[in-house]
C-alpha cells in the first residue's frame, strides 16, 4: 500500500473533499461528481475509494449516482441514520455501513471518526424529483494516523457547542462553509473559528451560486486579529499537504 507519509486534503469543489491518508487510503467527504459544474474537468472519481462520509442528503452533498459509486468502488460508508436508511432502501447492503450517530466515535481502517452535531434542515432529493427522508445534518471529526485531525462541520449555522468540540477534540484543521444564506457566512464562521480555537481553516460552500456571497477575503478581514490563524482558500482541485500544519510529522 502506497504511503504518502502525511495526510493530504484535496478540495474537489463546492463542499466536496478528498482526503488521502498516510497509508494511501482514499476518503471522500460529501462527494458530488455527477453534473457538478464547479468540478475541474480533470477530476474524476478515483480508482480507489476506501471510505465515504456523508453529512446529509441534499443533491450538492449526496451524488446523484452515489448508489453506483458505492457498488463499483465497494467503500465503507458512514452517514447519519436517516440517510443510511435511504441508501439501504435503494439496495446498498447493510454491511457497507459503519453505523453511528452524533457524539459517537469509531475506529475504522487506520482512522478514528467522530460524528458531531450540525444545524441545517435537510432532506434527500429523490430520483423521481420528489423529496423525502427529512433530517438534520451532521459533521465529522476525522483523525489520521499522522496525528492530524480535521473537523468537517457540514452545512451548519454557528452554534455555541462548537466551543465544546474545540475543547474535546482540538482539531488541527476546520473545514467550514462561508457562503451565507443557507449556511454560515463569514461573520458566523469567524465566531466559529474563535469557538473552536482552530488555527487552520479551509472555507467551502461559497461562490458557486450567485446567492452564496461570502468570500475568504471577508473571512480573513473578520479574523485578522486571531494570532497565527491561516485561512487556506483552496481553489477547486487544489490540495493542502498537512505537513504545513504539523511540520514535525514524517
């Protein structure tokens, strides 16, 4: 198995990410490949997918062809119970899933995963154009074997318990939505950063639609007083090598 020595986080587009672990495993977070106009043309579904993390059922987080992706790549899947029930009803075998719920932590492969609360109303966009399976979203804390931890908040508002998440899990990197209207904007994300006490932030869920007006520049302006904070405004397709977060990791 190929080793990358340290974790890498690739911003695919909008709110979709790929994480490569030191062991060479591939994690997809809220994959949206099918008909995603914001995805660079040279980015396709990887040959190998070991784990898929899903925060909710909106079409920009749950790929329209997710069933086929799971069938062909045979990954493990972690999703909140409502999304999991939907996928099982569509024929995804129960053994595909690592079952869990908010507040729980599991070890899977070379990873440790915690499911966190989030605040965002959601549903599954069904193939027939209707909607169903109403649920609230969730986030994830992802620990890699090189001692890098990532908090992927999912679509959410800011909430006071982010302070608890920071105290309990001490994430090295936070991936936060900043687009506004449907999620946090830069103002709320700036408060989230203070609550989490995180020093590395990757903004997402902005600029892809005219209504998503938040920008990394606004976020930087609202957080310029936070010492040693780095906002990694990745462009679609760009990768953050976590060596820059913890240079001592080899």
